[in-house]
């Protein structure tokens, strides 16, 4: 450690230019004097990778991989050269290259050899098995693949890259499969199957097993999901005990596949544990630190769907392996044939709190090719991963323009778990539904964000995007209801088009709606619940509908209103207009079958009387009543000829949203005036005149009215009683008396107070 202390005391300018170094590096260099360390050399954005590579080589390093995506070089660097590079201002960061310990193997599958299996087989044929799929039918059933594969969908036209330990390309199970390219990143040649004298015998077995879920064919026992795809096979993992897997192989393989052209990459490899003292901790699994995760994210940005295993280190949380922490990729966990999570399946979340895994797939007792003519059962997220990747290839064949995030979105929409978590993610997708309805059902109108409707016969519309020919015609069930349960339904109808106009007028209030699309083979998609959407009143009263009341000076007012939009039928709308007295509810005037939206009364109303008006709106055989929100009063602007105490209103009160009652009186002559509220025993409980607002002597006039004019209130707030005493104490409910004493008059009016 002493040899590195001087680095801490460089001038500030030089220290700021030095690359940041992983804390592991000083420990490694302090522990060994002369060794070679494999590292990543991350260049600054302005630095040339060629120059960095030449400089490292000149210092004695062996350059392994140059990554244009990461703008980095991996190299085996002697300790002396590394000390020199730690001062290179063109380098941004230096960290050890991951040399990965092989993860612990899963326990042997607890499967008894099946009837009909040969030696070494655990996937034999039993009576009743599917004649093509045999015992490998379970994933097809769980992922709902048969509606696609039975139509001949097999991944044709889709390029799939598989990264693994090697592949037995000579196995007859892969006869007829198109291999577009293959490369061995361990030994840097184009042979991905086992090479005698170089590979450990059986190195290819894991990769062959994962590939067989895409492309294998053992008649009557196993049939790969995407045999029509074109494959790019990359041998990236070295299982020899003396040589560890290195993460730069994964990065190089991604860039290699991208240079050739690839749609989907499936990798059942996970990188976390190291044998050189360096490791990614759970707190670093945020998608931005591990180089495999960064490379996977960059591949996704280039339109490549990356499907990777979550790992087999469960059941604890935060047990993911890289690159499963990357954001824009599909990280796959494992479940059994009943849909229960496999105990070994790694759990999330990521260090920055994102949910992982994204999905689960069958990963327990999966039938895979284990040799020539042999099919055995295996456990692991290694096998759930190619099943999901192959499923994505089927969707990609049908919808070639779908981007990685589109496929993730359609898998999420069709997956089993409405509430994703860090164990299952979104769960197991329904692949057939994802392929038939890749965009789901998108509601287009009406939407809550668009505000209240302007029509009472709205048109509901939606779209589902492109539908494969084999999945037509699609049937749509539209339901409309008053609450989120949609029960009872206002509308419940089956359609073959993506629009529907309600044939009857909807009443004012909120409505919710949902569309469920169903293909002939049973796949479904839903818009989800839409709402609330506000249906307007059938008409809006434009005159004499102030909640506070109004006073007017014409006895033959003109009533106006604005009708809602309505389709025909049930439109056009017709209107009945009624004018009624507030105090008695008696209809003063009525007219029916109006088609205009304005009406002038042909006869005068009585002055100094409170009125309300209403419309009965007819839409076909249905009706809706629209009432004025307040009352109006036709006042006499002349001097009164008689002294009167009017009946208070509203009475009883509180009523119709009004917590006070109005007191009106007329004085024909000037004089002493008293206006009191009494209880039934004659005790005064409230005095208005004389009082703070009125003197004891009043002149002739009309008292208690509002300010007048079209917008004024109907009552003078100084002559409104709220059921309280003079000192503000509330009175009990009951009957009270309004008493007016004026020149030549003593009169009482009965008031009913409902209490508060």
C-alpha cells in the first residue's frame, strides 16, 4: 500500500485528471509485486480508443476487446503498466475485468424417468401426450403459444442471438435450422461446438439445452418454439476450472451481433461473483455500473430486445445477477408448472428500487435436448429465459416493427399479475394475446381528461391496432355503467366495429366504460376501466337560475336555455316549460312541446311573489327535468299602497341549500316599526327592527328584497333569519312566529325551523 500513498498528494489539477480507480486495484497492486491484472480502461469522451489501445499495448498490456458502445478497452495489464495507466489523463475510470466464478449448480431435478424414455432421458412419452410436443408441451400451455404455433408462426424472419457455453451444431435435433453466424469468443474462432483437446467435454451442453427450446426437434418429445428464426450463436462462457468467464466476451458478442444485424438476444448467463477480489455488490446493481448491464442497455437503445436470466440465487431479495439489473431489457425469473415461483429464482428489486424480474416463465422440470436423441428435464432461470425470448420471436414475426419497449409493454399488458412485485415482476405473459393485441385496446373517446361531454348520446370509440389475419374477426364487448363496477350496465353490447353511439340519451352524472376485445381463438385484451366521464344535463337554463335568487322588474319574462347535443334518434329534443310559485308549488303557467330554446310568457306574473321555473326535456320516450337553481321575484318598483308582511321563504327552512329564510314586508306609511321573531310562548328570540341595521322609524317602501337587477340576490341579507338568537346562540327546531307591528297593522306569520 505504501507505493500508492504518493498518488494522494498530486497537485489538484493533475489529480482531477487522473482516472477514478476501483478500490480493489490498490489492494491488488499492494498484495502482489509482479502480476497481470485484467481491467477495463474507460476512455474520456474526447479520447481515441485506438490511441488508448496502442498506449496500453506499448506498456506491455494485451488488448482483449475494444467496445465502441462503452468507449472502453479491456486488457490484461502488467502491474507496472497499470501503475502508469492510473495516471493517464485520457482515461475516465479503471476497474477490474470481471472474472466470474461459476455459480452454484442447482440441485438435480427431482424427476423420475418418464415412461418411454431412453437411457439418460427424463422426458418420455406418456399416453395422451401431444403427438408433436410430447412431454415438452407444458411451456406451450403455460405461455399460451399454441394459437400461434398451430398457425405456423415459428419466428421466420427474426434474427435471434444466443450467448452461452457452446452449441452442439452437429446434433440432428437442429437439422434444417438456419445459423446466420457463429463465433467462439473464448478461443477466437468460428467453432461453437466442443473442440476435442481444447474444451472440457460437455462444455456445449448448457448452450445446446437453451438453444433446443428455440430450435430443437426430437419427434414426439420436443419441438422448439421458433425453428424458423435465423440464429447467431456466440460462445461467450468458458467453463474450464482454470479459466474463468470474463465479462468482456459478453460485451464483444453484443457488438458482434449488432454489426451483423439481430432482433433478439437471449442470454442465460449471469455475472456477479468474482475470483479476483472484485465484485458488484447489491447496492451497485442499478443498471449503470456493471459493464454487462450498460452494454445490454445500449443494445436496447439500438432496437435489440435483450432477454436475460434473473439468476438462481433466490429465494432472498436483491439476489439478481448482471445484466439483469439493466432497465430496458427483459429479466426473467422461473416458475413451476402450477405458476408458483421457483425457490431458486432470484428476486429484485434493483439498487435504485426498480422492479425486477420483469416476467417469469416455466423454469422447473423443462424438457431440453441433452444429447443426440436424448431429452431430459432441467431447472433454472436459464430455461425460462429462452422460452420467453422464443415467445418474443413469434410476436416479432407477426409485428416486425415492434421495438423492444413495445414488446415489453404488450407482455406487461397480458401478464398474469395485476400488481407486479420483486418476486414475479409482472408474471407470466399470455403470448398469444400479446401477439394478437400488441397494442392492447386504446380508448380514444370519451376520456376523462377531455372534460365533460357536450352530448347526451356520446359515441364511444377505441382502437386495437393491427390484428393478424388468423385472429379476425375480433368481437368487442362495450359496457357502460354509473360506477366502476359497471353493474347495472347502461350499455352492454357486442360489436364488430371500433365505435358505438349510444341510442338512448344518458342522464346527467358520471359514467364509466370498458371495452374487451376477443379473438376467435379466445385471446382477449381490455381498455381497462375508463372514467369518470361527465354526462351534461339535457339542457342548461340560461335565465333566472341564480342560486342566490334574482329580482326582475318585468312581469312577462323571457326564458332561455341551451340544450345538450343529441343524435337522432332519440333526438331532436322537445321541451315543456312550467313556472311555479315557490311558497305553494302551484303551477302558475305551463306550455308543452316547445322546439325553440327561448320563450316569452304571454301573460304577466303576480308581482312580489317568488317563482321558480323548470324544463321537462323529452328525448324520444325518455324525459329529464331541469329545475332553476334559485327563485326569481317580479318586483313592483312603485310605492306600496298597503302595509303587508309576506310569508317567509323558504318555509320550512333550511331547504334547497339555503340555511336562512327571507323576511319581506311593505310599508304604505312612515312610522314606528317592529319586526321580531317569537317562540310559541310569545317570547322574543330575535329582533330585526329596530336594530343595528334599521332605525325604529322607517319610511314607506318595500323591505327585504335584494339589490334588484338581473344578477342581484333575491333577499336583503339584513332581513334573513338563520335560526339564531340576537346573541348568536342556535335555537332548537320548532315553530316560530314572525311579528310585524307598523302603523295601522299588527300581523303574524308562521315559520317552521328544521334546526341545524
